[in-house]
C-alpha cells in the first residue's frame, strides 16, 4: 500500500508494508500493557493496593483503546486500497477517543480510585508511542540508516 502527500509543493509517495505496520501497532499495544504493569508495581510500592489498582485502570484504559484502534485500523480487509485504509484509521481513532472518554467516566463515577496513579499510568502509556515512532521513522535528513532488524 502507498499513501501520497504533498510537502513544500512536491508530491511524495510513502510505501507502507502492511505486515510490518501491523506488527508495530500490536507491539505498541503489548508495550503499553507492559508499561501499565510497571507503573502499577511502582504505585503498589508507593501507595499500596489502591494506587496499583488505579494505575492498572488508567493504563488499561489506554491499552484497551489502542487495541480497539489497532483491530479496527489493521483488521482484515483494511489495507486493500488507500481510501479504505484511511477510512479505517479515522473510524479506529474515533472509536479510541470515545472508548477512552466512556471508560474514564465509568471508572471515575463508579469506583474510588487514586486519580494521580490512574492518570500517571495513562500518560506513561504514551511514552510507548513516542519511543516506537522514534525507532520506526527515518532520521530528519530523510536518508534512512541501515538497521539489522530491517529486511
């Protein structure tokens, strides 16, 4: 699949290997789950079981929302043409945002949580995105550097 965009008046095409993209996205979800568990352990040591549960809920909300987006955006049949792929991304992102809002409302209205631990774990899951993007994107000069893990 290739996506096109315009940058400073020049049309450019970027080829995306769908299998590698799927692997990256589902790896992000696993990374978020790992970060959630790590933050929950730290919160358990600092604030006890209430802090750990709150961190699990906050990180779990982010991880679950990312999984929903990954399944919707990279499910079977989404990569056959560019228009279908872009539509799947928009739908996936909309569902992700709605799911995050709904789950935070449910948790905050129905449970007594430690908001600091919950939001700390939620925010910590975003570092997984930044690290993955930093590793997946080419350097700013536009010249990709060879990596051992690339085919």
